[in-house]
C-alpha cells in the first residue's frame, strides 16, 4: 500500500481520477481506499462524517484527502494522471512525477 495525504488542487485531481469509474482500459480502483479527514488545531484527524460535533468544527484547520493506493492499482493512478497531463493539465503530470519519486525513495530505503 502506498499512503499519501493531499490538500487543495492535488486532492481534487485524485478525486477526479478516482471518480472516472471504469475507464477505456476496463480498470477501476477496487482495492484502494480514499477518505476526507479534517485536521484540527490540536493535530487530531477527524473523519468527514464526524464533523457534526460543534466542538470539532471550531477547531478545523484543514481538510485532507487520505489515500491508500493498492500496489496493483498504482499504475492506474499514474496512467490517469499522465492522461490528464496530456490534455493540458500540467499539474497532474507533476503530481504523477512526485508520486513516482516518493515511491522510488521509499523502495530505496527498504533495500
């Protein structure tokens, strides 16, 4: 599993990639998990569905997308981001490059 936490445009790109559903390659994300979490002033991570508690709402600092990408689905994520880059979304290509670099760095440490 490759884990990452994203905010802003990067998080929205991942949401767009995942929400495509089954694509022309007949591939989809079935083993990976994605969820929104609020991070509070006291470094607590609160799942999106628990924000009805008013004591939490007043302490929210940022909303992050937590992703756990299954190893066998990483190629789907990278391909879809690269396709977005081909369509003119250069930030998507940069995000794909960043993910590959981080994954490479993590694997290098395990050797």
